[in-house]
């Protein structure tokens, strides 16, 4: 037995040397051999824990610390190290319990007080954390980390100004330590001084480029500003220093938000392999697959997220949206009902319920759902748009205009990429093909009006045949993008019907690509188009297919129009129908959206 213990001690010495040299695999192999020879040796267990800590294998660190505790229940260091391992695994509650046990055994244990403070702050126990930080200071009044613990406790308990002043004091005392500097930056951010926070963080990344928290906080700032690609770059730098799961999760989210879908997909699956029961990962993977149009995969992950977090509204809403995209409108409404039960004040649950009710034809109930959503979120112009489109008497045309203008202002920068690349938008080409069938294209003699011109996707096609090309759109930012093409003779921010009424007999051709989906009742628009066209002028436009007799608003917020409705309206407005062509206009949830291109001629 003594020989075995002696051999174990030799192996321990060798393993420590290998650990110091950074040869972790060899150190682990040697320490494991020492453990086999002397399985009840606490020092060997500590050594194995240290090696696994260097390998960032924190579950095994925790296992070895628990083995030490079984052998030596009163070993305060073992409880403290168990707390460190639990904290590194993200289990702050278990970490706090381990630190408390260490303090029971050794009340004046400064590091345990400091780390317990951090764990309490992470779990939302700011008042207790502040008390704990005072105990840390009492145990180690000259330790910077103890003072920093108090500064963070003040900050996270909402005493921002007091935290700011205290942190400046300890900075004067202890110098420009990165941990102090970054918390001063956090105070700036909490006080609404994001510019000063950013400046301080940028200084800190220059002086301490290997300090992982500064890259995380820079990522937070850029993420909040919706600069997702810049945020991802900062999180990537942080993860290269210390690949914490929470940092990698933020990185994956920002990659997704920056439209870097493939690396986001890969990273989410890597995270899921290590944490297969994480509802947030399943939820975000569901959203990613939804974005890709892979709705079955999206549904699978979102159902798992719902199973893991049945009382949370967000995964229910996301699942409802995917079921809606699959045409399962009743099932979608049920998910939104679950979301509302989980959180009655979550506006998205009521809004999604309204969309499902639109498709189910329950318009009165849909209006009530949209009104509830708007009451919970008064700046939700989209809800007012639906209410107006569903015919509620209290709504106004301005509500529709405000929503459409705001929607396209928001999407102006990424509109072309989203529509052309992701949604395979082909309506301008269909409109142009219809024009070619009746108008010679070897002349530049036509005055053309592009209704709802957006960023000007029709302009490259129609410019060669135009003597004058004019665009009009409700969105000022879309008009700004159209102006960059330098293909229009004139551009206006206006309602299309109002604009046409003010320009009688001005155009030979009026086109409208994917515009009438945001109007619904087209009677006034057709009358205005008849007014603005020259005799025998042509009117070419697209609609989405509606199986009903007239038109209806879909849950997507887009209107669909039946052929019966268009034919009836064209005739009453003084148009001759030359032809109509059924086609696929674009993709929605990965599936083609069917529609019709109409070619009309104004009566002479």
C-alpha cells in the first residue's frame, strides 16, 4: 500500500509539471494513473480538477470537487472551487450554495464573499449581494476585487450614480485596472451616456486587447444599436479569448440578425450538441429555419422549445407563426391563445391571434385582437393598419398610410436583397413582359408612371422605352433609394391615388408591381388611373390570388383580389381588359405566392 502511495506521489509531481508546461493531455493521463493507484487521495482529485479547469471542462471540475468534499467535507477550498465550476457552467444558484458552504466553514474567506456577490447579482438578489460585498470588504479591505464587488452591487441594485462615484474613487486608489474601467463604462451606459461608454471601452480594448469582457460589452452596445455585424465581430473576439456559452449564443443571434445564416446555423447546432435541452437554442433555431423557409424543421425545434418552457409566451408565438405559415390557421390560433394565457400583456400573442383570425374569416374577433395588441403597444401602427383594412368604422385611411410608409422606411436598406435574393421576387419582369406584348420597345416615346415604385426595381426594365419615367411611393426612404438609381425623371412621396388625380391625361402607361396588396378596395385607384392615362393608355398591375368573389386581407397584412372583382371594377371604371396571366410572384415561407398580371387599356 505504501508503495502504491509513493508511486502516486511521484505521478502527482510529474502531472503538476506537465500541467505547468501546458501539456494538458499528458498531465491528465498521468494524474489519472495516480488516481488509480490512490483513489482516495484528495490532492489527486484537486489536481484532476485543476487540469480539467485548464481544459475548460467544468462539469468534470465539479465532479472532482465533489469527490474531495466526500473525502473532506470540511474543506472550504473544495466548496469554493465547486462554486467556481458551477459559476463557469452558468449555474449561479448552485454556485451560490457552494460559496455559502465555503463561508460557513471559513467565514473570513474574501474570495468566497466576492464570488458569492457576483452569483447573487446574476440571480437578481442585488440587496443580498450588496450586504455580501460589505462582508468581503470587512475581510479584505485592501483587495481591489472586494471594492469592485461593492461597486457592481451598487450598480446592479440601481444605485448607478453612487456606483459611478465609488468606482471612480477606487480607480484613483488602485489605478487603471480593466475590471474597474469596464464597470465605469457600464455606469456611463446605465446613465444614458452610451457615447462615453463606447469611448471608454474602445480605449480599454487598445490597452487590454486580451481582456474578454471589453469585447462582450462592445458587442452589447452594437447589438443594442442593431449594428449586428459589428456586434458579431466583437462577440467573436470575446469567444476567441474565452468561449463562454452565453457569448457564443449572442454571437449566433447577431450572425442571424446580420443575415449570416450559414455560420449562425452551424454555431447554434454546436451549442445544441453541448446543451441539447436549452429552450433558447431550440427557439432560435426554429426562427432560423423559418427564415430559410424550412417550416417542418422550424416546427420541430419550436415544439421542443415549448415543451421545455410551456409557460413562456415567446416560443408559443413563434410556433404559432410557423403553423400559420404552413396554413394551419386553427392550430396557430391555439398557440397564440397559449401565449396569451402565459402572458396576457404580451402584445405579439394578441397580434398573431388577429392574423390567424383573418385567415379563418373571423373578422370581428380579429379586430378585437388587434385592438388589444394596439392597447398594449400604442406605437404598433401595424395593428391600426389591420383594423382599418378590416373595415372598422373608427379607423382611418391615415392609419393604413402610416403603416405602409413606416414598414417600407424600415426595410428600405435591405429591401432589394430581401425581395430579390431571398423571396425570388419576379413581379417587375412579369409586368414588363405584359407591356412588351402591346407596346413596341424599340422606341423611347412613352410617358410612364410607376405606382408604389419602392426602390425602383421596375426602372431598369422600363427606362429604355420611356420618354419620361415618374415614380411615386408613400415611403420617403424607398424614394431615396430609387433616386440613387438615377433612372427616374421625377420621384414623389405621395399616396398613389392622390397623385394620379392631380395629373390628368399625363401618362401613356401606368404600372403597379406588388402595390395593390396594401390597398384592398381599388375603386378609387382605378378611377384615378383612368383619369391620369392618355386615351388608349395602358394600365398593368399585379394582384395576389383570392378564391372569394371580391377581395380580402390575409393574415400577412396583404390583400388578395379575385378575378371577378378586377373584371367588374375594370369595366365600371372604363377599362378594356386585354388579358390576364396567372404566375408566381415571389416566395412566402419558402412557397410560391400565386397571383395574376392584368393588362388593361383605357377606353378612347
